[in-house]
């Protein structure tokens, strides 16, 4: 099953690369901030979607080279008060995992997306936390999405 998942994920990513672009961060002060953290020993591929509602319209690569480096992080600005969907994908030593998430950031807020993989159990996880004055707490609008392979380059990548 894991091998098949890896093949489907590779085919889906390759298929969509034809209509991918680089992320353009919003300008001005009315923005939210997202830090995507990679605690893993391998690269974490990260990309957003033009249409957050159904992860369609093609990929938008969030990192300049598509990846958050091992044990690194990526900081970006996002538009507030509208859904933002992105995926994080990791593959190393036969372990593959892609998670797609959506949340609706608020202006001026700082968010952190944490990605983790437990190879011994074959599980991967993602959470999005918002930073408050006293702690980081789970972002209430965060939800994981079910991935699917689109039938066209600009088709829906999630449900």
C-alpha cells in the first residue's frame, strides 16, 4: 500500500508540475504569517493551490526551490480572512507521506505548521498552531484534507 501511495503521489505531483508557479507573497501590513517547520532529516516539499476550496487551479510552490531543507523552516506571508490550502510531502527510505491542510488566517496573526513522521509506525502528522501572547494553541480553522489525484493539470487535488 505504501509503495502504491508513493507512485500515485509521484504521478500526481509530476502531472501538476506543468501548471505550477512560484508563490508571490502579499504585500502591505494586512497579512498573516506562516512558518512551516521541517523537523525531519530529509527535504519537505511544500506547495499551495490557486483555489484553496478544492485545491485546484495548479500548484504554487511556496519555497524558492520547492523544499524546506532538513531541520529547517520556511516563513511566508499569507492573505488574511480567506482559506489557505497547502500540502507537505516527505519521502525517504521507502517512507512516503503527503498531507494537505486548509486554514483561514487572521490579519496580524502568526502561525506555525508542524509536520512529523513516525517511520516505525508508518504515520505522519501535521498541525497548525497560532501564537498567542502566552502560548501556541491549535488553530481552530485547521483541517486536514483528503488527497486525490486530479484528472487535469488544474483539477482538484483534495476533497
